[in-house]
């Protein structure tokens, strides 16, 4: 049996009080409860504060480019269907620079869990607006305040046909851990958008701000797409948390007969096996 | 013997050319087939060039012996190149040739096709007519049709073939008949993209992620059609950025993987290329060049991306750039690309172009036993534990494991500068060590590069230098020049970066006249040679109209100068 | 006089350094301020270096006269560089210096700050303490505080400043006092990104689209803050691809526009760069280099993207690459970049790096009357009608109109190869004409390039060659070497592509020892020089640990070899 | 008064019978009815069969890169708010390669009309699947048939907050023309997804196929977002045509006070005007 401590490594470079800490803790606990040994888990990330996570947990890690956390994860699933794959990145990374991969990975539906640390700001580059920033938030680039309406990740994911869509809050660690466990287990693409206070650059969406607004809707049916969409679009005074939708559909991997069976990366090969390939050209 | 088959896109020139090419190959001739097509799906003016010899020709010539004119424009565009004893096959129900043209052989493709079963059979009718002109018998072509077409279509096609054959039989001039073949040993008839696709397959590449882009798409479609049978995965990505990053993820996770694209798509991939450099993840990128900048001429050819292949991507990292020079070699060289990528944990760019990609030739079958499948992965012996992905070693190579390979060990790959474990660092000394480690691999790669191929004498007065798909044309030019009493040779590069310099350093200074021949406007290879060696050819021959060099053209340009 | 202010990210080193820098500038000293910071928002070890002279120093030195240690690590990292008469200011409530350290000046920043109004004032307290040590009076700094801080914060800050000043007054050693300034003529205190932002503003750039990326973001934030006042638009794009394509659209539509990024973002822009080349759309791209490959060291410096700037993008098209060498020059040179882009209808890349971007100096105010605003647009006279966007002219320049400029006329820009109207073409002859037309502009650009600046004698025995932000360090090295009895000079390039060759061709062969000095691992400029001229320096000095060269370091390396 | 013929130029390189022809015709008629002189209209496009449109209509044209039709249009609007801007491109261009610009341009809401020729296939590159291809469609890359669920452009646009969302069919030219006119007039981003038969490569979604299925829903309220979403997601046996949603919101341009008044590209400038900019550094 694993313990959360097995996964926690190194000092972090996050600011004291940052919402990334409880997320890291929750994930370590989730992995421990799922008893997933570090060598069986791969975390792909992009670039940003959230995306430093592979350095702060003892797991396999592919810390790639800003905005490009999802595609390597898809490739890794092709290579090895036995790997548990987690994608961990920021809101700018996932919904801004990486927006195209976000929508098309949802269509693809590979078996991976996507944990977005949504601090509604670009943390690492010091405070510019992200796609999810609140209207009116002033930054050194959005000097008179953000004017573009915030991107609604959960609503878009649902519209794109995502099978597992959840919202969590870094301040609700137990719920976060449980949701992470469900997302990891979900057979297909699972999005968990995690509301994460950035104590340094986001003075609007603080712990207190979220605490005041977040609630767990009662009696929500996670197979009800329409109800899920309504909750996904709810924001402002009341922000619903929880798994909003949970209905599996065929995974990316299932469309490739070749991927059934043992992981592709472990199968032996020799050029002589395919010498027949040139017969068609005779 | 040169045959041109021209018409509008959609008129089936490809079918005719392919049927003829393969039939002739089986009959023991040497065939070269290339395509000249426009960036449109229907209409316009497209044509195929088929050159036939007792051995396989290296490049196209300009004279025409048989012109199959599926529309009037074909005649207008090509008639000036017709030899005196040539023939023009055309459908007299569609148009007439000028009154003064004595070489016309009217053949009612359309009505013969409809009689055989439908208008779509016109291209098969035309094939029959050409075979008739060439003085060949039908059984080989009929056998081919039986293999190629779906059951229900075979009989109609054979009927169409025979109808075309019969229509020309009475009228055929002897000038167009082929001498009997001295059968060559068994051959295959294959084009560049197919050869590369098959090389990837046979190199154990198990994953291709790509986004369609002419002229690279053929590699993708080749592999896509063979997924089930050969156990690989082909994924059409949402864009080229996704494609290369998927490939990186798969390769990191232990699978031999590649992508293919053309210049515009490669431009979107260079950030990923730099990531491959930093994370030391092996990948192969097939870059099929076409004329740029921007969208340029999508279906034409150029050698304009050499600099970009070598210098594209931010920051400094080791890489290799190899190229396709001819069909015989490219199959093995792409295999080399995969092995270099794995051995040195670097991106390898394989340069090809439309001219290479879309040209088919009859060649000796490939020898699969020459292929090497070496993954160069870490073993219990080479790795140290706890496992460090970027362990500093003498030769700069850290034993590479994939996630899960060693129970209990984790593999951390990082885009930031990192320490031996793969963790982000900031300190200058470690940064320098890691840069040195990576750049050591560039030096080692230099020892793996093949010297350019010398064709002709080491003492030639005229030395032609080139790279990539100009091989065939340059080789013909050398032959032509020597026949015309000049003393010429060529030095032709396949491996381009790090640039192998031994042969050129010896041979170039000895030649009285040297020519660098390229399919671009700025002489990129000539400049690279100067950058790397200080050497310079006396002349620079450049062509950048989107069309490939012919041997005759090169010979003529050389003769202008010497 | 060298001051180092170190601490964890978030401890306010910037505030102290900026207050001091500006105060000293106003008092008539010459100040150089540079930053060494980690890629994190809080914690770690960051520091600012402040060098003060009677004239403005060109580069940092290594010795320290005053160390402001906001945390214990600062002392640990820097104490070995302390001069004997130096002082270490630190908060004795936080930590103690080693017993054997005689140079400590304990100052309770924290408690003084809290007394003045809050812990956040600690940096102002420290500023007061340093001013006290330097033996300066307070009024200038107080004036500055009145200008910089919001009304409600002014009094607290002044109180804090005075408290720090007073605390050090009794203890201050004379060794740290500054000689009285011989007031320099009026100066401004500005950093690289600000200078570039202001140059863009003053060049009539009205649109910046960009995506944040260190170390380029400062240009974006400078312009963003001045949108309303100066009538321009700054848009944060969803990614770098959108950024460059927005800029292309705006420029095509008649607006002077630019983008800024670092290597990884530039990688995503090179497809658009190629589009600028093909459509002949003027754009300026500020490329702020940092160590690569991939994410590399985001907050450090390097000169690793020279090749990429020159050869990035598919296909062949004309472009210019200029660079920021020093603050005095860069302001005018970015203006030149805009004018070249418009005149030749090409992309111009302006290379800068973290070292340049984040370094501030006190310099003479810029002379705005030296700036040129020339749009080179078509006029009724130069255009012919019906208007043709790509009219073939002798010099390759087609009069450029924007949509709607001429009533009834349309402007068609095309990414495909095109005819004079801008319509897609396929024929080889027109293709060649259009390539020739575009490449003519590359030749013309060559005539516009500034020759490198020679500092020192034309007869120097030792010639240092460099480019970009190494200017200051190299200049100091030349001075140092000459002081030490060597005969050294430097030749420093600002305009890099097409590479101006006159001076170097004359001077390089004359020098007995020549050194190419670069901030990268492969000597990209040295190779470029060889590629373009066949010339080579006798030595290559490379630094690639993410830190800038210092003058002393260069001098030492040179002396090792001659 | 303009006539449709004023806009039609040159021969095209499209296949006979291609659905692009009626779209071109409808647009020429729409421009004529709006009496928009060619020099006042800019068409931005990417690369593909649809994207060749700027060559086949006499207008200002910026024929840029594959997938990048929208960003130059945004830039052009900044430069000149007096220009009528139309973006014309294919489904692959707009929803595949250009997916990130699609979602973020909707957030931005610049005043432009986006006409997507949705032939559910990559035409110019000879028949690979596009994001909107039907499940099961076989191509030379998707050799065993398309497996990813089709991208739903209208539903995504609505979820992203687009103010004008419409579906047309190339076979309903009059309706198409009217919808185009409304889209061009709409103050903000207006999406018209146009079902376009590709006679060469798409053997599933033919004229007949669409004719059998397309209908005009009755009594639909174009201010009813939820109803619009339901119609947007309808596909298969019944495919609703028409303007599904039409509710303006503040445009991109309106957020920049600088853009009020005369076009930015026409305002005079001299460096001496801004000499005061360096005072702050003294
Ligand atoms: C191609 C590219 N563009 C820009 C950057 C600079 N960059 C690094 S992180 C970041 C934004 C991070 O924001 P987010 O993804 O929300 O993560 P956070 O830091 O808020 O956790 C940016 C713009 C980059 N590294 N690469
Ligand atoms: C960066 C890049 N990748 C790929 C291509 C090749 N390409 C040209 S058009 C096209 C697809 C066209 O499909 P669509 O946008 O649906 O237009 P259609 O031809 O169907 O009208 C592709 C993949 C390209 N030109 N540039
Ligand atoms: S900047 Fe914000 S997100 Fe980044 S570490 Fe600090 S608090 Fe966390
Ligand atoms: S391929 Fe399809 S979309 Fe392209 S022109 Fe032909 S019919 Fe139209
Ligand atoms: Mg964020
Ligand atoms: Mg399409």
C-alpha cells in the first residue's frame, strides 16, 4: 500500500499560500489510495506554475512545452496503454495556447485525466489575464481591465462531448482527492477544472472569494447532460462543485485494434517480419 | 522512349501511367514515371512522364515519342517537343489536331470506353492503345488488371484494354515500337513516398502522427492503409503542433515514432523539434519540400528548406539531417535516420521533395536483411539506480529508459534546463555541463555521416556537386558530358548535417571547374559548404521554377560555362 | 562602486534598485542596473547589480562595495566578492553574519518598516540605508518618492527612507561614500525593454499583438500602459501564431504593427514570417533571446537564436535582422527596423536578449528628431491602375497600397505563388520572375546595413568581434586590455543580415589576434561570417551558462590566448 | 447600385458541380444587394478549396495560411474599422488547424462575418477526414472509417458566447444570400456554417443527402439561447437551417476607445508628437 508521502519530493518554487499546494497534496493522496506505484503513472505537463508539478511529485514526467501538455499524453497512450496518464497544467496552458488540443483531445477521448489548475491568471509570467480571468480584472497588459468574457471550460468540454467533467476547488481537498480518483479511473478523457487561488497575482478570486461561492449541488444526476451544462455555465455568486457529467463513450484506444493486448512499446520487432510488404510493388 | 500522358485533373492520367509503368516493369524494361500536376482536383493541365529504357532511366528527358492527349491543351502545350517519328494518341470525338499535324492517331477513347462498360474506362482504353503502339502483347497488362481491380470491374477493364489495343493495331507506326527487352532481374515499381513509408514500416516505426500536406501526404496514406496488417497506429492530428508533440510523447514512452510534413507544417513543428533536442527524445521528421515561401506552389518541387532543416528551432541542440537522393538509397537511409535518432537521442530530419516523392522507378527489390532495428535503450547494466534520465557520461549519452521499464524507477524528461534527474535548475555550471553533454552528441553524429557519392573519375576536370533528389538528373548530366567529350564527375551528398567533408575537401580543389547544382534560388548548399569548409565551387547552377532539373538542362548549363 | 541587492523573489529588490538608480541618475552619476532572477515568483535567490560611475558604466564588474542582504543566502552567495572596505547591510532580526565578518552593518529593516507603517516598507528602509552609506543627501530620493507613489503612500515611504538613512548614519564607514558627482548633462534612466517600447511608440507603431513570454513581455507591458494616451492598440493573442497573423492583417490593412516574443514563441511564428515574405507585408518582430533549447532558462540570457532569426521560416524570402547592442543605439535602430520593413515590404527581426532587456542605464535623453516615419505607401503617381499589388518593377518594389486606399481598386495579397494581380499561378516562368523580384529586395537591403562599430584603433593587434548585447562588456574589455598594455579594439555588429562586410574584410585580416565573442555554445556569428566572407577569427570565445559576459571575463580570456 | 456580376472574376479551379459555386454566387448577390463596393470589402481566407474564394471574387483579399484566416481579419479590423471584413474558409481550416483562433475570436467578438464552407472533408488535399466528417466515412487516411465524433461548430460557437450563429446549405441559395447579408450587417462575430457538397470526395453528404434532411424550423426565437443550442446540436435525419441565434454583445472594437472615430490607419503621425513619452524616465 502506497502513502501520499511516497509521491512528494523536493522543495517547490511556488509562493507560500499558493493553491497549488493542496492540489499537489490531494493528488498524492489520490495516487496513494489508488495504490498506483510511481513507475506506472505518467504525468504530462506544459509550462507555467501548475505545470511544474512533475518536478514536485515522484512519478514519470514529461514536462513539455507551454500549451502542449495534451498531445504527448495521447502519444504516450498509444505507446503504452498500461500507463496511467495524468495531464496537469494551467488555465493559460490548457485553454489559451493549448486551446486547439483541448477541443480535439476531447473528440479523441483517450484514457487520461486532465487536471487544470485554474487560477484565472498567468502566474509564471507575472499576472497577465488568462482565458478564464474575470471581466474587469486589471493586469499589466489588461491595464483597463479584462474585456473578453471568460472561457467556460466545463461548458465547452460538455459541448465537445467529454464524458467526464468536474469542477473542484483547491480549498476542498477531500472532495478534490475523490474527484481525482474518479477521473483517473474514468475510461476516457476526464476533465477536472480546479479552482486554484493565486495569492500573488489574482486578488479577486481568493480563497475567501471561492469559499463564499462554491457549493455542492444536491441531487444532480451525472448522466443528465442538459443539467450538467446548466451547472457548468453557472458562475458568479454561486459556483457548483462536483462531477457534473459522467458517461463513458468509446475511447480513442478502442478504435485501434492494434492497441488491444499488450502495450505496443513492448512488442518485439524485426525488419524481416515485414519483408512481404514489398510484394505489392512487384 | 518517352511517353507523355496529359489532360485535366480527374481524367485518369495516373491510372494509365501506373498501368503502363508496372506492365513495362514486369516485362523487364526499366521505367521512370514522374508527375507534373496542379494544385487542384479537377481541370487544369496535368501530365505524367514515362521514360522507358533497357535499364531504368535516372531522370526525365524532354523529347516525346508518344503523346497521349486527353484534352486539346495537352497537344498545345507539348507538341513542340514531339520527335519527328512520334505519335499523338487522342480522342477525335473530343477535338481535332491541326491539319498540318501528320503524327496524329485518332482513337475514340470515349466511345470505346462506353462500349466496354462506361466512360470511366477511357483511361484503360488509352493504356491498351499505348501498349499497341509500343508493340507489346497484352497478357502482362491483363494479369495486372486482374490483381488491381475489384472482382466486378476486371472484365470491363480487360475489354477496354483490348478495345484500345485493337483500335491502334492497324494504324500503328513502327517508329514507336519498343525493342524487345533483355529481361532485367526481378524488379519492383515504387515511388518515393511509398519507399519511405515502407522503410518506416520496416524500421519498426509503430506510430505516425501527421497532418495532411502535399507532397508528404503519400507517406501518411501508405502507412495508414497498412495499420491493421502491420500493427501500427496512424493518427491524423488536429495540426502539426499536435502531430510532433504526440510523436514526442510516444517516443518518450518507448515507441519508435515519426511525423511527416512539408515546409509550412515543419514551421509549426520547430518548437517541438527544439523540445526533442532538450528532452533528448528520438524522433524522425520527414520534411517533403515544395516551393515556398508560405503556400507557394503546393504540388511542385524545390530544395528550399535546407537551411531551415539545419537551423530551424530555437536554441542550440544536436540534430542530423539526411536526404533522399534516389529510390535505391532512400529506403536504407530512412532506416539509418531511425537508428541515429535512437542511438543519439536526437531529432533526425529526413529531407525529401515533390520530385522524389512523386517519382516512381523500376528498381531491384530492397534487401530487408540490410535493415537494422536498434533501439539503444537502457538496460539493467547500462543504467544506474536510482535511475537518472540525464546522467552525465563521458560520451554525452545517458542510458535512456522509458516509463515503467524499470520497476520502481521513474523517468523525468524536461523542457527546462535540468539536472541529471531531469529536475529544473537555474545554476550556470550545471547549465553548461548539460549543454556540453548535448553538444557532444553533435560531434559523435559527425562520425556517422556518409561521405558523398562520387560518380565518375576522381580526376575529372568538371565536378558537379549536389544533394537530394537532383541525383538522377546530375548523373545523366555526367554521362551526357562525358559522351560529349568532357571529363565530368559528380559528388552527391545524402547526409547533410553534420556535413561530411572528407571527400569534398580532397576532390573539389582538384577539379578545374566545379558546379554546385541546386533546386533553389539562393544556393543554400553552396553556402553551407563554405560555412563548414571554406570551400567554394566556381559556378552555381540554380533552378527555382518549381520544376525538377533534367540531365540535359544541367549538361547544357555546364557547357555554357566551360 | 558596485552594489548588490539580493534576496528571495518578492522581497522588493527591484524597488530598492530602481529607487537608487533613479536617484543617482538625477544626482548626476552614471548608473548601470542589471538583474539576475530566477524563473519563479517567490523565493529562490535573486539579485540586482548596481554599478555607479562618474560616467555610465558599460557592463557589470564582479567586486562588491555594498551588499544589501535581504536574506541569509545572499550573504552566502556573494560574500567572496566583497572588497575589503565593503559593507554588508542586513536585518539582524532575521539572521546574523558569521562572527569573523567585520563588514556587517546590522540594520533592522523589518522593525523600522513596521514603525514607519508596515512590513512592506522594508525595501524603502533599505534604500535609505544605502543612501546614507553612499554619503548622499535625501531630498532627491524624497522627490522621487513623491512622484512614484500614490498619494496615500508617500508619507510612509518617506518616513521609511529617513528611518533607514538615520539608522546607518552613525555607523557608516567612509569607504563607501561616493565622490561628489560632477553633474552629467540631463539623463534618463531606462531599461532595454522600455527603450524598445518607446522606440516603437515613437516610430508610429499603432498595433502590437503578442503573447506573454519572458524576456519580451516588458515591451508589451510598456506599450499596453500607454495605449490610451498615445492612441495605439495592444492585444494579447491566444497564442503566438495568432499574434503574428493579426499583425500581418493589420499591416496589410495599412497600420504599422509589430509583435514581440522569445525563441519558443518565435518558433510558432516562423510560418507567419514566411507568409510576410511571400505576401510582401512589412512587419517587425522583436525576438528577445533566452537560453534554449525548448523552455531552457526562461529568465537568463543567451545569443542562441541568430541562425534561427536568419534562416527560420520555410522557403526563401528576403528579410533583415538587426540587433540591440546598447541602449543609446537600440532606440534608433528599432526605428530603422520599422522603416526598412515598410520600404522593402519585408519582415524585419530585431534581436535582443534578457541581458539587454532587463538592464537599465542612465543615458542622454533620446533625440526624437532623429526618428524617421516613412511609410513608403503607393501614391496616385507611383501606382498604376487597375492596381496590381505585385507589379513587376525594376527594383522589385511594387507600390504598396492598402485596401480602400484607392477608390474602386482592390488589393489582393496571396500566400500562394501569384501573378502581378496577386492571383494564384502555376507556371514556371512567372514563378521565377516573382522569386527574382522578391530576392532583388534582399540585395537592396544589403546596401542599407550599417557597418559594425569600430571602437579603438584601426591598427589594433587584438581585434574583438561581437554582436548584440555584448557591446558593453566588450568595450570594457577593450579598455581593460589597453590599460594593461595590450593594443586592442573591437568591431561590433548591430545589423546582422544581410551581413555588412566592408569593415570586417579590411580590419580582420590586419589584426594579429582576432576573437569572436558570443553568448552561445556553437559560435553562430563566427560561422555566419565564414559563410558570408570566408573570413575567420583566430579564436572563438563562447559563454552559455545563461549569464552575460563581463568585461573582465573577456579580458581574462583574451589574455589567456595572447 | 452594384450587381452580382461586378464581383465575379476569373475562371475558378473548382470541380464542376462543386458546392462552392452557389456559395460564391450567393455572396456576390449579397454584396450587390448591400451595395458594398469592392474596395470597401476585405476577404480574409486560409488555404483549401473554399479558401481560394478571394481569387474568384473581385474584392480586397488577404489569402493567408491554412488555419489562419481569422487572426489577420482581427488585425485588419484594428487597422481600419471602416472595412467590411469577411472571413471565408473551409471546415478543416476553421475548425481543425484553426481551432484555437475559432474559439478565441468568438470571445473577442470583432465585427466580421465568418463563412465556413463545411464540406465535411479536406478537399484540396484530396479527401482526408475533416473535424466535421461523418462517423464511418472512409478516406485514404481514415481507412476503416472516421471514428471521432464530428465537431459541432454551431454548438461550440454558442457555448463560447457567439452573438450570431447560423446554418445554411449551398443548395438553398436565396436563404444563404439573405443570411450572409444579415451576418455581414451583424455588429460582432457572425458565424455562418454552410453545408457544401464536395462532389469529388464526399460521397456521403451529397446535395441529395442534404436536401432530404435540411429544414427550416418554425417559430424559432433567435434570442432563445437554449433553443438555439438544441437546434445547433440537431443532426442526422433532420438538419435545421437558419439563423439560430442573434443577440449582439459588445464588440472587440468597442473596448478600445482609441478605435472610436476615424480608422486608425488613416491618422497622421509624427515622432515629435510623442517626445513627452520619455519624461517619465528622467
Ligand atoms: C510558446 C510559449 N509562449 C509563451 C511562454 C511563456 N509562458 C510560460 S508560462 C505562461 C503562462 C502560464 O499561465 P498558466 O498556464 O495559467 O499557468 P500558471 O503559471 O498560472 O499556473 C506563459 C505565457 C512559453 N513558455 N512558451
Ligand atoms: C500548415 C499547413 N498544413 C497543411 C496544409 C495542407 N492543406 C492545404 S488545404 C488543407 C485542408 C483543406 O480542407 P478544408 O479547410 O476543409 O478546405 P476544403 O479544401 O475542403 O475547402 C490542408 C490540410 C497547409 N497548406 N498548411
Ligand atoms: S504566482 Fe500564483 S500560481 Fe504562481 S506560485 Fe505564486 S501564488 Fe501560486
Ligand atoms: S474537391 Fe470537392 S470541394 Fe474541392 S472543388 Fe472539387 S468538389 Fe469542390
Ligand atoms: Mg494560470
Ligand atoms: Mg473542407
